[in-house]
């Protein structure tokens, strides 16, 4: 992404985080945590307060989508759309990393915290524990999908609105258009890190799923309790797998869109692109084959997979990474690339298993002695919730900074490799040269 898009997305995400932090860290937990002192000084809010907070965040991301489009001098609806959507994606990832994951873990285990000071039978405690595990896991992934989609749409609408109102208006100095390889690099890197991440995700979620089902079966048999999973909670392992796939299939499909765009303008594919296309097509085919819709219940994962591929390809077709004047990427370009990759790859990691595992460990597992009547839990609900917030907050910024440094290293190595081999981006075809002067990409 262009550095101006990244800056706009980060600012939008920070502003939204601050207002959401007040709502979902200081105020909302007081509804089910006895002694939650962080809500002191805040009046009791009406029911529509959450709606007002969401509306504020939506308008903020909409506004920064507009800013990014105008700051990037986007002169086509495609450029405006992509600039705004880029802002929304980054803002959504930051919101989820720093407050969304915390609230998912806390809200999913609210019954455990609510019953901390209430004596419960072993049967009831076991039921509360199992429901918390299933509910938290489901809420984690559904919350992520909802946040990112909503923020992306808000940013995209902001970019499009700027195209309709003042497309001729440009802000700041003329944006840089360096070699496009730096814009393409994150997509390829996210595919590699995504494959590694999903291997761990599948292994952990499958084990958690099997252990939870065994516990639910034992609950029914030993305590003669008629208890079944709700429809949404019965697919948390599938949701986790699909979220991992989105981080792989969308970048893959993005590269396909770039390839199709190049072929359409007369650029023959090289050997490397052919190998990449064959390998990734085989992987996508395997994923689709795995979810062959022989039953109606399989329609959902197939729809998600196909939708991710379509979105990625269309974005790649709209995104002109060859819109360049041939200059070398500057320090600011590398910083923009590093920030974008850091946020996306950091979220890729957090949305996998670590944040979920931390949430279940610090609350569900910690409270097992109380729930099954085998001991006393020393940490109060306030301490548990505060510890969860601090741990996930640190996990978020450490993950983003680590991936930011990794992104800079990969970009530096790629630049060195290209310099040694004398690799340069091809200039745009003659028929696209005039368009390149009046359009920008993400």
C-alpha cells in the first residue's frame, strides 16, 4: 500500500480504538464483572450508546477513506475505491487487534466471570465452562469477520464518495509512484506466512474441538444433563479455518488479478509466474474440493472460499501496480510497506490461535477449580479481565512491530536481489501510459 493510504488507515484505526476502548474496556465489562472500578466516573449509558459508537467509527473510517483518495490524487473511481478500502482494512485490523480480540474473549466467557462469587454445582460449572469455550471460540472469529468487513466497506464508500463529489481536488504534493514490486511483495509474503499460520491453527482448533466434544458428552452421561450445542457454536473450528484461508486466498487471488491484467495488455508470463499460478491454483482447487457441497451445510464454506477468490481477483484487476515513473522506492515507501505488512501479518497471527489461547487460559482454565469445586481461584474477575487486556494489548503491538521489522528486512533483501541481478519493472504499455498519469492505486 502507498504510505499515504497506510498513514490514513493507522490514524483512523487509532481514533476508533480510543472510543471503542472507553466503551468496551471501561464501561461494558461492568455489566457482568462485580467490582469493575474502571467504569467509575462514567455515567450509565443508554442502550443506543453502542450504536452511536459504531456510527462514529463508521463515519471516521469513511472520512479517512475520503482523505486517502484525495491525498493519493486518485483520478478514477477504481483508485478512489481501492484507497478507501485500504484504509478500512488497516483500521479494521487495528481495531480487532487492540480491542476486538479482548472483547471477544471477555464477552464469550462472561458467564464464568458472572458466577465467580456464586457457588455452582459441578454439573453446572462444567456446563458453563464448555459453553464458554465454544462460545468464545465462535465469537472470536465471527467478530473478526464482521469488524474487517464493516471497516472495509466504510472506507471504500468514503473513497467512492470523494470520487463523486470532488475527484478533481488533490491534496498535498504529487504522490510518489516508485517501482511497483514493493506494492506486490506483501501479497506473496502473506501467502507464505498464512500457510504456516493455518497449519498451527488447524492443529490447535481440531484438538480443542475434540476435547470440548468429549467433555460435553461426559457432561450428558455423568450428570444426566440434556445439553446440546447451539448451531453457531458447533462450527467454531470451521470458522477459524475459514479466517485462516481468507488470509491466504485473497492475497493469492490478488496475484492472479495482476497476472490477468498483465496478460491483457500483452505481457507474456515468465517462468516464475507460471509456476506460481499452477501451484496456487492447485491449492485453491484442493480447498474447493475439500468443501464439495454434497450437503447444504457445506454451502457456507464454499461461498466464503469462492467469494474470497472473486474479491481478490477483482481487486488485482483494478489495482495498477505498474503505475510507476520508474524511481526507486524511498525510505517513506519502505516504511509504508513495513507498516502495512506489519499490521496485516500481525493480525494474521493474532486472528489465528494465540489470542484465543491466551483468553481461554487466563479465564476459563484459571476458573476450573471454582467451576468443578476442587479449589479456590485466587485471582478476582477484575484481575483476570485486566490481565487479559494487558496481555492481548502487548501481544498486538509486539506482533505488529515484529512483522513490521520482518517486512522491512524482506523488502531490503528483495531490493538487494533485484539490484544484483539488474531486475527492473517494465514500463507501462503505450496505451496505458496516459491512464497512468491520472490514476493511482492503493
